[in-house]
């Protein structure tokens, strides 16, 4: 068993490849439910067997035994009671209403060797090409690549689509 801690949640990954979660962004709790319904026990995550798992501050990444990237988490940008963009959750995922993991398609589906994430961005390392893909928020340069024109609702640069970082040493 491996334990992982995110910002306001915890995950554990058992020897059978099943992920269990509790807390806010592990989705044991979701802002859609009143505080008194906060989940204080671990529940299995609705995902096929995983071989890699990463708990970030506001979101989680997992790679399935079939080499598929999945991501889930909680909405963190709120204005006037509306959920905002979570760019690190990938393209087309604008809000979190307590759903389970979403599949994120990578442009080059080689072997996923590693995953990591910050609060609002994600990194995926692919082998044998040694390509690094990044996606999510990029206002501080954390994607390691230029962002075209994508902006979130507050005007910050984001790119929810995984794209390669160019110029990394091999």
C-alpha cells in the first residue's frame, strides 16, 4: 500500500491497483454537498487498476494498467457560487461536480513513465521518446512552454490540452 497526501485530501493505492480516497479533492467530499455530509472514510475511486498515482494540491493523476491517463479533483476557483475552470483536469472539463476520474488523451500514446502535478498544472513523462507533456495553468511559466491565447475566466493563461515541452536535455 502507498499513501499519498494532497492539499485537502488523501489517497492510498493498494497492492491490487485500486485507489481509495477521502477528503476534498480526492472527492470523498465535494462542495455540492453540505459540510455535515463530508466523508471521513476512504472510498474506492471509480477507475480501472492503476499502476501510477499522484496526489496534487487540487487534483489527482493516475495511469491505468492499460497505460491510460486519468485525472480528477475539485473546483477551486469560485465566484458568486459558480465553479470555475480547472485547467489541470484537461480539455473540456470546466467544473467539478463530484465526478470520478476523466480520461485525458495524450498526443503520442507511448509508455507513460511518470506523472507529477502542481496545484493547477500537470506533467506527464513519456518513454521511449523522452517527451514531457504539460497542461493546466501557466501564468508563472510552470508549463515550461509558451501558451498561445487560452485564458481562464479571470484572464490568466491556461492550456488544458497536453502539449510537449520543447528543448529539454535528453
